[in-house]
């Protein structure tokens, strides 16, 4: 996506962006984020939050932005989700989405990297969910040696490393 991103001017943000900014203000990841805004073709402005990975690997970067329908979106690698999928009530959906963000930066939600798909970081795995790990381990669609990449790099490993749960 080609965005025209500029320095944040809260007075120019749309209402949904102000909601996201308000909810994110006290979030633990606020201290490592870069908050800017995107100028849209219609003249409106929406929030863009970038949380780079401490590894320096741009594939692990996290961002929050508004999609074309002005729905807050959380992106981790090539995977993403929308606040309205968490709850139809937007403030509640944003809060739940930000709680999931915290699980990502805490190393509980990892990107699944398939060794057979170049740049295939479009799935996430909850390493605290034993059933999900077992399902991933036994799936015929997952090749041996699937790597799981954490935002920080500290919890990286192969899927089989998580057979007994996170370290």
C-alpha cells in the first residue's frame, strides 16, 4: 500500500483514529512505537502506528492503521486482522485487538514461516494454546521444519520446539 504518511497532528485525525489513539495511549507498546498519520485522497487523515521489531527484521514489524472502510487494522508481518472481527462494537473491538497486540509483543503469538513458501509470514500461531500447537504439528499441510518467528526474536524456534508449550 502506498501511503502518504506525515507527522501526527491530532486535530486533523478522523473520529476512529482518535479512538485508536486514545485506547493506545496507555498501552505497554506505546513506548516503542512511532505514531504518524496518513493523508487520504479526500483530505482526511487517519492514524498509522508502527512498532518495529527489535530484531531489525521488517517482516516482523507491527502496524496499526485504518483500512479503506475506516476499520482499525492490526498487521504483524503479512498477517492482519480488523477490530470489527473482534467485536462489532468498535471501542470494544479496538480494546480486544490491542490486547492481542500485547500477546504478540509478549511472544505468545508468533508468525509461522513455511520453508516452502517464500515470504510466507501470513499465519500466526498461539503458542500458549496446546490444541492449536498439536493441530499445527499434525497437519499434513505443514512441512517439517516450519519456523515460528516472534516479534522480539527471543521466542523464535521450530514448531516442534513448542510441543510441550512455550519455554
